[in-house]
């Protein structure tokens, strides 16, 4: 009798292991599903970037990790969430098939802050960058853009009781405006309101804190980001509500990879048509109170400046890149 | 290096900002650090405790963290309104002072104990012994460590970018943004830092020779 007692834990352990094994039985079915999906995944011309990504088994996406509603790392789940992230997933679905919710390790997100976005594309660290990436001609000298998939616009956020600031023209000498360091909105403030004092921080939440503390008079960036903050502080903050720029968010990819760019543009039009785009918007920015645009923006199939110059690693080489002919023409 | 030459004025302005930040905060840190070192070797236990606590807390907190905590946390919590410049100076000063204090204390410990005993036997008070006998000898031995702290401060001052205070690194980043050429723009800033740090190193060697005892 006594001798048999040691059997009890073993039996229990065995049962437990069986339970775990049963649990595991479920995941292979999920995996099985995805394998099935790969079989119905579209096939691409050999040598294309899409085929290369398919062969590699995953797409690497550069995104922001600190933009509420667009690309923000959730500290609880360790997952990146937001509209940019959903768009990236929908593009990945176009390559691998299946469903945006069960891509699993077929998509990897890497944090790409503003200063490194062109570099990571040129060096091939990422396949695409979906990171509140405003399409502009200076950037087209180094990379190409698919999209736009969203038209943001720069606006101004002030304290609720502020009546002095009514638009970009109120940002005059003596007014302090906060934006994120080296971002497009910060650059636009320098351009459109050169008299105002520009304060630049690492994150927009620091700008928001300084606005609430009274250290700055206004925060200016894309309305989609500001709306998120106002939704969280409706009693203290408001948006002026006068957009003074258009920020077409595009998807960055290697310059000259026209087949890949066309593929992404086609895929964007596909998700515009089947409702996925709208659903992605409503589940992210929409939740923060940003109204869903009536129609998605038209994709811009411009003529690329051609393949990027040979990658250079030396300082001298990086400078000569600027000498590349600026033949970018924007159409549509 | 066209980007650097085209923006020469901006780099120059950034260098001046960095020089001002470094000189003001080092001057203050030298005074504060020496006082803290005095506290740490003082015969009064409460003063020793204060000095030790200061060095332990400030020296072991990352400068970037202190910068954020001070500007976004402490100042608003206390309701103090301070210019960005002085906020940056205060953080750089307190941080650097903790290193100065330890260097000076090492210098004080290097002075033979008989010197202090001689001072005391002549009837000098502790502050007088420290100020007139110990420190003049101690400072000579810590010129090099203080020089290293100074050079570190030149580079540490870049962290005032966190509170949006102009300096050489911020200039380099801004030029990188405007031109979409981060590498050459930051390389330019790096070279500009060398233009500050290399002469500083040479100056420290010169000062050390100047103040050395003739042996």
C-alpha cells in the first residue's frame, strides 16, 4: 500500500501531460489551417520581391511603436497595435493568403523611428515601412512609396480654455509649439510659423504633458494623433480644427522595385473594395474617435526615379547619393 | 561633406550652445562637487551622510532619466516655472558634481594624513585645514580625472536634447532631417565634438604640467 503511494504523483503528472498534449493538439490544427492557406496563397513571378518574401516565410515591417491608434506597442501584450499595423497585416495577407488575425510569425514588426526609416529600407533590414510615413519628394530620392492609404492633416491642439490660437496663423512670435523631434510636422511648423518657438520632444505624450503643465501653448501634428489625446483628456484639451497640410501616409519600399510597388497598390485597392480597409480603420483610429473617411484616398502610381544607386556605406558615398538625378515626377 | 559645409553656421551655433552648457555646468559642478567632497570627509556624521546619499543617488541615476524626471516630473509637481536652459544646467550640474565629488575625495585621500594633523596641531579648524592645506594639494593630483569628467560633460550635454534645448547633437539631427541625410549630418556633429574634446584634452595636460609640484 505504502509503496504504491509514489504512483499517485506520476499518474497525476501523466494525466496533466496528456492534458497538455491535448491542448497542443489544437494548435497544430491552427498551424494546419495556415499551411492550407499557403497552398491557396497567390503565386508570384520568380525573382519578384513578393516571391522572395514568400520563400523567406515572413515579411518584416518597420513601424512606429509610440503612436496611439497608428502603431503603438501594447506593454501588456507586447504586440504592436494600430491602423498602420493592420494595413501591414492586410498586405502580408496578400502575400501569404489566410487571414489578418492568424498571420502569427509570418509578420514581424521592427520599431523604425523617423530618422532611420529610409536607411532600414535601403539596407534591406525591413521589407516595407508602414509608420505614419508622409509621402514627399525628398524621401522619394531614396525610397519609393506605395499608397497613400490614409490622408492625415496637420492640426493644432491647445488647452480647452485657449481662445487665442485659432489656426497656424496664430502661431506667432512668443508662442511655443511642441512637436516630435525631426518629424514632418515639426519641419512644417518651422516653415509655416517660423516666428513661433518650436519645442521638440521624443514623443507626443511628452508634448501633451508639457501642454497640460503650461510649458507650451500648443501641440501640432497630424490630427489623427491629436484626436487620440483629446479623446483621453476631453475636459482639458481641444483641437483647433483647421487642417493646414495634407499628410498622405504611404508605404515605404526599396526605390525602383516597381513590381512590388504595383502589387502593394493593387492590394490596397483590393482592401478598399472589400471593406477590410474600413474595418481596420474602425478597429483602431475609429476607436479613438477619429471619424472614418467617406472614401479611402486614391493610390498614387507615380513614375519612380528608378533603381536606387548602389548601396554605399562610406560617408563619401552617402553624400554622392544626393548627386543622383532628381527625375521624380508625381502623377495622379 | 557638402551638407556640413552648407550648414556651417548652424553647426557653429550648435557648438557655441554646447560650449556654453558645458562651461556653465562644469563651473557650477566644480563648486558643488568640491563642497560635497568636503561633506564626505567631514568629521560631522550628518554631513557625511548627506554627501554619501547625494553621490549614491545622483551618480547612479542615468542622466537621460534625471533629465525627463526633472523637467516632466519634479518641476511640475513642485509648481516651479524654470527656463529650459536653467533646467538643463541644473541637471547637468548635479549629475557632474557627483563625479567631481568622488574625484576630489580621492585627491583628498591621496594627501598624507600628516598634513591634516599638522594643520590641526597649528590650531586650524577643519574647514580651514581642508581649504588651505589639503585641497590645494589634492586638486593637483585630480586634474586628469577632472579633465575626463569635463570631456564626458561635453558629450553628456547632448542629452539636453530631451528637453528641447539647442546643442550640437540636436543641430546635427535637425540638419539630418532637413536634408534626409542623417549619416553625413551626424558625422559632421561628431567631427565638431572632436574639435571641442581634443583641445580640451590637450588643455588638461597643459594645466596638469602647470600646477604640478616641482619634484
